[in-house]
C-alpha cells in the first residue's frame, strides 16, 4: 500500500508542516470559492509576493524517507496573475550536507495556463545519505502566484529497516528552463532590447537546427543587449557548469561577429560581477555551437546568464541554450614516449654536405649553398647538447625573395614525436639592402597553423643566433619547418639549423646541485651542558617548517569567497599578487569613481595569513588596457590624472605592498610617453619612490626568457632598464612575467644570465605554463621552478594563478575547478616538499649535530635520557655556517 510521506498534504491544517521560501502564502478552503478566477473543490495554498522564480512552498521530509525506495510525486498545481501564455511549475528535492555543497534533484515539471489546474508528476530514487532532504515546488516568474493542492509523495516499496535519508543528485539536468523555446519565450527576457520567437527568418532561409523554433534579441542599441534568463536558485557554489548554445546573427549587413555568453552576478552585499563564459565567432550563414564553463565561488543573491556581443542593430539568434553540471575531466595519461634519441637533429642534410638535397624553396626564391658560416654550435644549443662536433661552415643562401615568408624549408612530419619538447637552433644573417632592422624567424607550419620556433632581430651583416622551442600534442597530418622574415628583396642566409628533442630530466640533476649551493646553508648545533658520555644517546630531530624563498600566486576578489581556494593559498604560498584589483581600470573605472574595496579585502586576507604582497600595477603602457576616460583627456589633464593616480594609490597603501610594477609592459606599449613625453616613465618611478620609499620598484614584461619575441629579448630589456636608470629612475627589480610554452632550461637560463649582469633582483612575476596533458604541464612547470631556484639572480616566483576557470590561459591550472589537485599540482607540491630540509640522528663525538638546509624556519627537538628540549630557529642566507647553541 502506498504511503504519503508529506504531512498536511491537502492543506486541511492550513500551512502547518510547510514552509514559505522567501515569500508569503495562505490557504483557501473549498467553501471559500475561487482565487482570482481559479476555483477548486478542495483546499489549496496560494503562494504570493514571489520576487524570484525559485520562491515557493517547501517541506522537510528528512525523517520520512529511506534508502532503497522509489518515490512517486503527484501534485495538482495552478497559477494566478499570468497575463498570457503559460508558466512552468517544477518539483525539486534539495539535498543539504554538513560537509559538502548542497545538490538538487529535479523531479518533474508541468506547464500551466491561467484559470486551470494541471497535474505535475515525477519520481525519484534514493541512494546516498544526506543531512537534510527538502521537497519544494517552484517555477513561475516573479509576480505570478503559485497555487498548490493535494500534494503526494508515495513510496510503493517501503523498507522499515532501511537507513533514512538519501537520494540521487541530478546536477547533470539542464538548469535552463525552456531551453529550446518549446514553451515560447516563457522564462526568457530581453536585456535592454526586445526578444521575439520565430519558426523561420530571412524569407524561410533561416530555420531552427534543433526543435521547432528559435529566439531573436532584436532592436539592440548596445553591444551588451541580448537575451537572458535568471538562474539564481538553480546554480550551486563551487560546482563547475558547462554552457552550450546554438547561435547565429542576422541583419545590419554584419556577416560575422563575436557572440558572448556572460554571467551577471550580484552578491549579498550588492557587488556586481561579470563573468565571461564563452565567446564564438558567429555568422549570418549557419548556426554555430558555443561552449564554455563557469564556477561560482560565493553564494550570490542573483545570477543571470545572457548573450551579448554583436554591434547595435544586429540581431542575436539562439536556437538552444543549456547549462549542466560539467563532467569531470578524466586525468591525463602519462605520455608513453620510448626510444627517444635526445639531442639528435631531425633536419635532413643540416650540414649541407649533399648540397641543398632535402631542402626546397618556400615560395618564389632561389636556394644555393655557400661557405663561410660559423663552425661553432650556437651557445644555446651547446648548453643543451654538451660536447658536440663542429658545424660544417656551409650555409644556404636564399636570393630572389619576393615575400617575407620566402626561405628554405623541409617537411619533418614523420620525424617528430608527440609530447616531446624540441629545441630549435640556427645561425642566420641577412644581405645588404635592408631598410632598418629585420626579424628572422624559424617557423613551423603544423597543419597550416603557424608555430613560432624562435626569432631574432638583425640589423648588421654579422651572424646571429636563433634559439627557441616547440611541442606538438596532437597528431598532425603535415609539419613543415622554414626560415623566413626579412623584407622582400633582402637575401637570407641560414647555417646549422637544428631541431632536436631535449632531455629535460637530465638537466634536473645539475639544477638540484646548483640549488643546493645557493639556497642552502650549513648549520652547526652545539649542546652546552651535555656530558660527553651522553653524546651517542642524545637524539636530534630537525624539521623545516617553512622555506623562506618567495613562492606566491595571483589571487582575485571572487576567489576568496571560496574557502577551499583560500585554504590552498594559505597553506602553500607566502606571497600574493592581485590579478586586476589594483590596476587603474579597476580602481577608477570612471573618472572620480573609485573602487578600493576589492583590493582592501585581498590585502586583509593576505595580512591575516602572513602573506606578503606585490602591487600590480600602478600603470599599464599598452593602449588596449587604458580606460576610455583617460584616453579622452588632453595633455595637461592626463598629466594631472597620472599624478593623482600615483598620490592616491601609494598614499593609501604606503608600506603595505613590498613591490610595485610601476608601468607594466613598456617594451610592448607606449601610451603614456606618446602623449606626455619620454620623461613620464622616469617621473613615475621617481614619484612612486618618494611616496613609498619602502617598496621595491619593478619593470615588468613578457617573452623575455623564451626567444620568441624580438621586442623583449634580454638585450633590449637590459638597454631599457639602463636607459631608465641613467635618467634617474630608481629601478629596483626586474620582472619576467613567464607566460611560456615548451620551456627549455638553457634558453631560460641564458636570459637570466644576461639580465643578472645588472645586479638587480629578478622575479618571475606571472608564471604559467600551458599544456593539455597534465604530465607535460607538470614537466614544464618543473623546468621553470627548478631553473628559477637554481639561479642566484632570481629572488622570487609568482604563479599567475593555479585554479581552473580562474586563470588567464587554458590548460594551465594545478587544481581542477571543483578542487581536485591534478598531476601538475601534485608535482608542484612535491617540489615544495623537496625544498624543505629534515634531518635526524645523534650528537657526534665532538658534541655537535651538523646539517645543510634550505633557508627558512626550523624546529629542532633534542631528546636525552632525562629531558626533551624543543627550539625554533631561522636559517638566513649567509656564507659561513650558522652556529646554534642549545643549553641542555
């Protein structure tokens, strides 16, 4: 016999046993008649004053359900106050846990029109224990009253001995209501524009790809206008969601445009956040699939997803939109790379002993072989290869070049292995007749996609080294390598081109020895008062609590609403930098409209956890990063704004940031000197130093260490720093951002060696590595961390984030979106453990206990026959041994 687990299921006792979810309600008896035209022959509840679609009626059923049972839900529902069309009513079970996020079980839905009752039915089954199980009814839009009568939850197979509580979570269900517009435009609205429903457009040329209809966002006057749906009560914090949509554009003579899926989030304290989810280049010809992911760190008061992007006047069309719990990405498989000939060149006839056999001209140019090139291997390759035979002295001369991409080429498809890191090396030279410096580039065409193998700038008639690297992670059908770059008509000479796989782990052994030399110090422990007869019986255990080498991370305001993120930061990092919250476009988005609240919150968190902070950044010299109100200022007003920015920021935070990046990426932009003259950069440094003398002032730029950008090669960075210093700028540190792919240790080390001659501390300020395979990503990260620790000029490392969906580059994370540590994260933590020194043993015959350890904080425990003594000490940098005396 079926048993109803709901109490007061027919509302004969009013609303007893039921709870209103942020709204009001009352019961109308059968005798009282109708409510706004809706009549009933039995009691029913009216849920009114609903401001959100998730507001409704609920009942706690925790103690009345059992594992091992299947439950059938049946309810008679209606709506009142609906102006037209229909509204969905949804039955849901909410599962609350004390130790993990709440989840939701979708039971069923029905569409209801005004002045009628409809039956809502569904089933759910039970499998896992929850702390609270709550049944509720929700769904209609705000302002629409929800009517409920005769609700039943029946179990046809009760098990009196079963464990109570539990159910199957269905977070994989689509949380978008009416995702294919089968119910018209219900639950959708326009964001600053109108929305319409169509079965076709464009004289029947535009038809839905899926289902019977599609929606358009039309009469758009702003790029942010589009179609939207509120999803507040249907998304959970700390869960990753995947968004998919079929979109296209129409009208205004626009054939292609970006269409973006964006999340607008309002927090309980009324902050607003805009989260970019997906971006696709849509066309007016076909439906395009859009995909993306998002995760909410906090508990928002309101969440809306919307589509935006095309220019005003262009319609956004959407056929379907879905949001589901994102499936967990399976762990990567470790690449099975065997029989690798490390250091062996894959280029055929590199020595040119067989003329130009194996080579072909790319484009309309002529190849010939000449003599007179260097015999020595380029230094970067020599560092990787070790002792190696000399080069032949022959080179390829490329003449009659009509395009910049003309040069010598080879197809090397079959000679490359997936997941290996290949180093590129060559000597290059150009002929006379060039007009200014010329870029020369070793490039790869991988299935017609350009890959940078390294480049250099040539402005004289000397031979120049090119060094770079690359990796292929997906099997290509064709790979071609070619050398290109000088202007048409300029002859090109190429000698000793080598492409060889690098044994990065072999270099690790050398780096470990170097790290031990520069990051450790000897310690001599003495024990006054200890009798010599007790030496062999006295044990000493030394454990390092903290390595003092700065290893930090980028954090953002939204991150710190996630306690799992905060705990990871506090446990594994001793420095932090803010992703955007200190940048000018964040702290003053409109002139005079200041926002320091986010930066203050982040600073407070860092202070609470004893984490030092870098200030990034006071200015940013790249045009695209400058807010529009600044661009609109005249010269005098811009100079005033620059001074106000310096005074406002550095006065407010005086003494709170250990470093400042004064003017970010000056090798890649010149917004301020273009408008205010070249002295402005020097004045920025001088003024910052006057306002906060305690902060070390950094330059900061990218592609310094990888050989792939001639604008920011080490030589140009050095000259840039010297120019600033010669004009009086107090440059105190060198920032290398470190956004790098397929890093090769000797190339990175060479850049550090060159910059090290300036005598300034070097920091990797924004380090991230990107690889789809987590093991390869782990190797890349290990290369960079070991090179940094092993170089005496490097004094700190900042990761540019570590948590999936909160990094600037895809496939760079160490922790997956929902908190699982991946292989790259495990490697990072293993290295952190390696860089802690522990030692135990007994006092030696000289009455001492000696060891060599990393700089940092230690705890030592000494145990004799009669006592146990503990002491904490700090091992600072120093050339002579640190002597520690422990009185016994």
